[in-house]
């Protein structure tokens, strides 16, 4: 599965459980994740890339939130497949 498709699928699933403002925040972070990993398949991305993503995007500010979101996405996808 491509990163963009996985993110879209995850976001759609989160809409029923989250507020609009939360979804907007997710979209901001995950759009950066999609840009960075563009058309790659999920199985082509290694854990070091996922863990370094928050630092690259935020410059070490609020990285925990971004890392948690990306890790949550990956875990959710693993459970689904």
C-alpha cells in the first residue's frame, strides 16, 4: 500500500472518533509525511525513517506529538493487514 493511500484511509477512519480541529492537525502533520515519502510503499519505509521524521519536520519542537501520530498510523495499519 502506498503511503498516501494509507494516510487517507487512516484519516477517514479517525473522522468518526475525532473532532474537526484534531483532524485538521492530523492532516497538517500527515501531509508533510506524505510529501516526504511520496509514492513509496509502506513496506519500503524503515523504522529509522519514521523515527527521524518528526525532527526533520519540526526542528525538534513538539516532536513527541508528531512521532506519536505517525507511530499510531503505522500500528493501526499493521493491525488492519
